């Protein structure tokens, strides 16, 4: 299971995708590092930090794709 978030950066307006596993560690498609779904991640252009538990994260989500 997993989720892909399509994000629009609040700071620079860049659209990018972030992948999160549901209850598992996963590999981020942007940087390739293994991350927990609740770990912070960064905009690939301006490096703005996104924390999945923050309101800034929810405001920046454009679309989500969930799979089994």
C-alpha cells in the first residue's frame, strides 16, 4: 500500500510528487532515500520543508493517488 501526493509548493509554486508508504518505510522517488511516511520532506526547487502532520502540508496537496 502507498500514497503519492501531488504537491504545489507554497513558497515557489513548483509542482512535484511525494510518495509515502502506509505504515511502512518506503523510498522517496525524488531523492531515493528510505523515509517514514511521517518524515518531513523538501520541495526539490526551493527546499521548503513539509511535515505531513502540519497544516501547510494539507494546504499544498493538489491530488492524491492511493494503491493497495
